[in-house]
């Protein structure tokens, strides 16, 4: 870069037009796939908007179609485009999205191009200063912020309306012109990550920093939470094994286990907040400012003016949305909950039938039949959960929420309420209506183990097998085409575009949430629950890594500072576990023996104990800081420096204004 330009950048913030970000040969980072019947004028217009300079409303990125070496387009793939950016453009984009990087003094600061030399490992020729996940995130951000100027429609598609400020990519997606945008895998880096992550049979921590560099913070944070939760289950498992061996039928002794459960479920969630803060501070996302949230792609309404941005965008009545939520969605959810309870009662009828069958026959076969109703019920629960998930997604989309965060919160609430009742209602009924601890233990064990086996098969093993079969077919088709260009890139793009899309960490967190419920709510009557949870999570780490590296397309990185609404979900479950374990303690023969004459006194004591433990839980949550002391100091120091810099800037502007005013008066005199 010319010295005069560098000096100019250091003195003041240059406009985008001052930078030449064109490179004739670039590394593809993102793939755009258009529909096969996309019109040529649409393709030309879109590619021109992508490469146009920022001052002209473009993204100032690099794009080229997948072509043969001689320049001819490959048959059947003329709608695949490779998108990348120059190193300079990515650095400028890093400043735009507000990436936080480590400085030479080991502090974390928001990256700015003018102060780039103060950041650790920065060099003009170091193209690895930004991770590949960060580079792809920057390109995604720029493509999503490619907005219409004066266009009123997509060229070639009069029905695809545009208005000033409308996201072009979102309109192309909703009109069916744009099929998908996905980041390309780095095959060499993926091989290294796979070997470090799962290629060696040894007990070790997961390479969370490498996962974060390749997949981004959201994925790395999930695997960090999975690893932390697995380690947190170990004390419960270690206590549960001797408890199972020496006190299998002695329910009097589960009081101690339930008491430990109460403290455990609170402490692990508070400690996780601190671990999460340490990780996200090191990754820079703890300091990233939340960006203004745009309307989600599926949001629709009458064109109006956003009072915050002043831009034209669809507007939808909040009253209509509330009517849809309370008069349609809520009754539907209640109906589904009723159906779940109806299925539960059928399960208990099957349990009664199996018990009668065993009493009549007293054989090994009849003994096995005692487990059949629970296994069938566990399979039905999984099927109902998955069917309801589709219904919940449809309803939430139909409610037409403007923001993606609002959409996700309503979806999570619907799914959590149904899954909680569907999975745990039978256990509550057995414990507090039937008072049958033996049946509770059997049902809990069967539900937990069956759901774990089904989840491993459906979420990882089956998709992996199907993907391998599909890859073989695609490879045969690719090799049958005589292409003179780099076959590895051509093959890679064709393989990845046919892969399934990773839909996010929702299902993964949901699985852990339900597992946490099984362990924290009723594990005192089945102490091996934590043991099976640990074994499941160890295999879960491997299978989740398998589906991320081998089954699904590479997801775009999404900077995040915590696990979001799932933290609240887990904390709510821990509060319920306090009530449940106190009630189980109150039902124990050991405690009942202390109040042989008055059950009222027993109930009052249990309620008092439950209130005291809840108060203790909230005190612990308040006393244990969410962030370690050193991180609190670093954050406070950064805030102080930012305020001081702002104050200095205001003083400088005031001095310049005063100087101009004085100079003007002298000229008048």
C-alpha cells in the first residue's frame, strides 16, 4: 500500500472510495446459488451490485461464476458464484462489524483500520490475522446489507418489489431467485481440526479455540457448555454409583442425594456464567456492541416508515399479532398439552396391563414385558416432540414477528413448555399421585436411556450414513463431467451445496435441557441417571463433531457473548428441581417417621424448607459474580478509556469551534 495512503489513513478516517480493494485472483469464501431459470439480466445486475464500490451502494466484494479453465461455464452449474474479498476489504469490514481483537498490550479492543498496527499478530502480509470464520461473517454481513437504492423491482422480475433500503439478498431469497448462501469449507484446516478434535482416541479437553476459529463463537460456546456440563455431572455420577450399589431398595437414604442435588443444580449454573465470561472475553465477543436488528426475512406487512431508522420497510399491527398469539397459538398449544396428557394416561393403562401379565405368568419373558410400555412411551414422546416442533415453527412464522430474536424467543417458549410436560408429566404423576418410587425409577431409567439412543441415531448416525451415500452419487456425477478446471474446487462446491443445512444449536441445547431435567428433578430415586448422562455426553461430543465436520454445510459464524435464553431456561429448571426434591424428601419414609401424627406439620416444614432453599439459591446467585474480578476491572478500564477519548474529542471540537469563531471576529474587525 502506498505510504501516502497509509499516512492519510492514520490521520483521519478515509472514505471507502479511497481504497482499491480489487484483486484479479482471490480465495473463494462464500458460495451463492441462484435458481436454474434465473434471467441473465438479474445475474448481471446482482454481480454488479456485489462488486460496486460502497459509495455507489455496492458491497465492494469480489465475485466470479464457477467456470472451466477455458472460460466456458460448466453445464448445470451456471448459477453458482464464488464470493471473496481482498485482504484490505476484509480489514475494513472487520471495523464495520465491530470485531474485537487482542492488542499488543494483551488488552481486548474494537478493531480499527487506522490503529491496525497496535493489534497482536497484525502484519500487512499476514492474511491469517482474521480467522476464516470472521472473514466469512464479514462477507455475509456485507451481502445482507446490500440494499436497494432507486430500484423498484428485481430486474427481470416485476413481481419481486423493492423499495429504498430493502435488503436485496432477502428479497431474492423470499422470491425464490436466490436458493442459498453458504460459507465454503477449508478442506486442509478441516482435516487438522478433525484430527485434533476427534482423530485421536484419548481423554482430553476439546480444542475450543480451534473450533471457534473455524466455526465461530456460537458453535464453540455450545461445545464449551457441553464439555462443562459433562464435567459438572461427574460429582453426581460418582455419588450415584455407590448409592446405586449399596442402597438400591433403601429409599430412606435418598434424602442425602436429593439435598446434594439442590446445591449442585444452583452452583453449576452460576459457575458456568463465569466460565462463559472468561471464554467470550478472550474471543472478543463479550465486548462487541449489539448491532441494530433488521426485520427477519419472513416478516411481511404494509409498506411504512420505521420511526427509529426513518427507512421504508414492512409494518405489521402488533394488535393483529397479539390476536394470533392469544386466540390461535395459545389454544393450539393447550390442545397439544391435553393430547400429551391423554397419551400419558394410555401409557399408564399399558403399565397396568404389563404388571397384570407378569403376575399371571411369572416368567422371564413377562419380566421383560414390564419394560415394554416405558420403551413404547419413550419412542412416542420423541415422535410427538418432533411433530410438535414443526407445528410450533409454522405457528411462530404465522405470528409474523418482526425481529429474529423475538421469533426465536416465542418458538423456544412454545417448544420448552410442550417438551417439559411431554417428557416429565408422567414422572410427576408417578411421584406425587401414585407415590410409586419403584415405578418412578423404572420409568425414569427407560425414558432417559431410550431418548439418548434415539437422539444419537436420528441426529448424527442416520444423517451421516445418508450423506455418505449421497456423496458417492455426487462424486460419480462430477467425475463423469470432463472439466479442465481445478476439479477439487468444482467437486467441493458440488458436494457442499447438496449437504444439509445446519439449523443452529436449538436442538442441541434442548437435548441438554431435557437431560438436565432428568438428572436434577428425579435422579435421587435413580442415581445412575447422572452416569448415563455423562456417558451420553461423551459420545454426544464425538457425534456432534461428526455432523459439524462431515454431515452439514459449514454454518456462518455468529458472534455471541453467552448461551442466551437457554441460561434462563436452565435456571428455571433448577428452581423447579428445588421444589421437586423438597417434595420427594417430604415423601420419604425417613422424614415421614419424624411426623407420625400430623401430616400438616410435615407439609408446613417441607414448604418452609423449600422457601429457605429457594432464598439460599437466589442469595448464591447474587453473591457469585457473573464475571471474574480481573475481567470486571478490564471492562471498567475500557469503559473509562472510551469516556476519556470521547471527552478529549469533544474538547478538541470545542477548541476548533472557538478558534474559528475568534478568527471570524478578527476578520470582521
